[in-house]
């Protein structure tokens, strides 16, 4: 939602989208989608993984996070800090909203700025989004 529209409705903006990316992974390697969408969204934003304060990565399968971490080498203390889909659930059709909401709440709770949200979207698709708390 546009900031002016939000304010006109009495809402206070809490975050902005810095960059978004969507990738189609090779179907044989479809669980590596978050690896590719992370690389693409970081490039679009002109950032490195070390610039990110919080990472929310959907892992309906634990191997997704392990594969992603092997490639991107994040500080794992910043990844799924409150648990991931295995612990919190993987609501079909709502996962992206849950991940972004979880990331925003954690940014506010810890007074940090940037979050990366990435997930498999089914059919070998993956999204990556970077948000900034405002």
C-alpha cells in the first residue's frame, strides 16, 4: 500500500519493500529455489547477506535451509530466530504473509532494520523479498 493511502486511512507504515525477486528453479533442484532468489534479491538491492539483520526462510523440508546456508553462509543466529515452518507451521496460501509478518515483528522487537524473506512457492518457483523497518 502506498504510504499516503495508509496514512489517509489512519495507518502508520511499519516497513517498506526494498527489493523483490522471483525465480524459476530447475524442477529437478526445485528445493534450491531460495538459494537463487536470495542471490537475485541481494543483487537487486546492492546488498550482501551480512547486511541483513533477520532472515526468514521457509523450510517445509529441513534440507532447504541447510542447502541455502551452505551457499550463502549467513550468521545462523539471524535465521528463523523464532523457529521455521517445521516448528511454526507452513500454512498453504499464507506462508509468505506469515514470513513477512514474523520478520517485521522480530525487527521491531530487536530494534533492527533489514530482513530477508525467501521461500519455495511451489512448482520450482521461489521468491525473495527484502524489507526495511521504518
